[in-house]
């Protein structure tokens, strides 16, 4: 999937309700897990995390 030019993945784990996610911005790879039963909510949480990372990078370069 793609959000603001950042490719990311969200996948179910063997544990019900736990989702594994990963994205890369430049050379920096972020990954983690989120807990929800709704797949769209897991995707939205990753998108919000990407937004926070992009905002932090914008503050560093400004």
C-alpha cells in the first residue's frame, strides 16, 4: 500500500487481532505491531504513524 509516497505493509499475525506493519522512509525502516480486530483501523494507524514521521523529518530539515 502507499500513503503520501511511502510504501507500507500491514499483515495479520498468527495471534488474532494483532497486525504487523512496516514502512520505509529513505534508509530508515520502521516496523511494529498494533492490536485491533478491524483491518481498516490497523491500516489507518500505520498511516497516522507515517504522517508523524514525515512531520518530524520536516521539522528537522526546516
